[in-house]
């Protein structure tokens, strides 16, 4: 299996290339929208979950925050200290521009999450993970161990993610099962269409990792988390499964999960 360092180097180059495409595709417009007091990226699921958690005054970190648009929403919803971690320095630069336009105080840190030092240990009440993060992580067990040390005692993780069952399907198959749900080999691709602007080809290679739901839940439990909420939904948050959304009989396309540190 390819080592983690090689994956990190390749995926960082990939995301830096993606950042320039997204800058032209939607970020220039987003800079205008984030300045509005009522700006939010939350959909109905996130609204319910964050209301139940009660963000008021919480210290929150978003893991793999991309350009921090969701973290800006968290801050505008009443959170206290907000920190975003991401491997792409180009997306962090975008995030800096967005936070200035939004007029909010958030901290943005360019770092491979696996190389994050001890400085952030026991710092956060809530860790936020959303849309396409877990598939870029080769080693979930180590990842959840890191999250455990970032959280204060009693702190929580909120995950709102693509459902791993989507791995079974490919768009050109018309919904036919093409992949093995239990296949854990790294998935390599290059020269692929951007997921937000399919007219642009991203030339950089990248590595992606399929994690079955049992692995995700099992690793959380093994690292002293109590799962306090779990639900599955028939809508697509990935921008990659519209072909399934249109079918009469739909698989789960995303899920939400809240886990608490013991």
C-alpha cells in the first residue's frame, strides 16, 4: 500500500490545483455573499443538529475546512473560538479572503491533520467534519485518536458526510453496482473532471480511500467515543450523486453522526 507521505504530497498538489478552479467558478461570488449577516451554508439537517448542540460560545474546529465557508457559518451562528485545519495552502488563502469579507474572527491553519502537534490538545468543545473529508484519510484509526486528543473532556464530533454506500455506484453505470463495498485498496485517479465545474479537468493525481460504515463507527467506539446520534438521508450533499437522486428507489446518500468523548 502506498505510504501516507506519498498520498499527502499528491493530494496537496491536487487540492491546490482545485482551489484555482473553484476561485473562478464560485469563490468570487461567495466573497460577496459571506458579507451578509445571515450568510450560512447549513442545510436543514445541519440547522437541526447545531440547534440541538447549541453552538453559543463553543470552541469549534473544522477538520479539512477547505476555504472555511462552513466554519464562517459556524462562527456567524454564535460559536466562540473557531479554528480551521486544511492541507491546502491555496484553500487556506481563499479562507483568509472569505473571513475578511465576512468580518469574522477565525483561525486558519495549513497542516496535514496527521502532523498536527500537541499545541491544540484539549482545546475544543466540538469538531466539525463534512462533505468528502473521510475519503481523503488513509488511516481512520490514527485520525480518530488525534480527534480524541483535540477535544476537551465531554467534547463532541459532528459528522455530516457522504454515505460510503455511494462507492458502489458510478454515474456512467446508470446506478448499477460497479464496486465492492468491502474493497479497501486506495483509489488512484488523475486527469478527472472537477466536481464543481465538470468542464475543467484537474490534471494532478490523487488518492482516495473507501471506509465502510462499520469501520467509521468501530474506530470511533475503539477511541472512547459514545455515539449519541446517527441518521441516514436520501439526498445528495456530495455534488456527485445526482443520477441516484433522480431514481425512484434511492440508496442512502449521506448521514449525520454525533459522538461524544468519554
